[in-house]
C-alpha cells in the first residue's frame, strides 16, 4: 500500500467521508508528546465553503484496529467521532 498526500478532498453536499486506518486518514506530526490510547482531543478541520469545524478525536490502540497493517509500527490510530 502506497500513501499519498491529498491537498484537498471533495465532499459532496450532505455527503460524508470516513477516516479510518487503512483508508482515508489524517496524519499528525509535531506533537509535544506521544498519543496514548484512551485520550481524546479536539481537532479543527477547515472546509472551503463550510469554514472551520471542530471534531473530537479519540485515540485508539493500533492493536484494536482490524485490518490495520499500513502503519503497524505506529503506537496509536486516530479516529474522529
């Protein structure tokens, strides 16, 4: 599996995009401390027309992710909820 950065993602009106391990996901870098399973934190997404939307992120252990093999060396997977 080859990862590629997408500068933008089109979401149709009233549509949705799911972010999950092995599929579309957000990769975070430059954190002050490692993420730990069970933690939650806000993340602000910015949309071209809808503006800024804050979502709550729940950190889950990569061990609990089914079919999660693209980032098997990472300590945690990020899922918005």
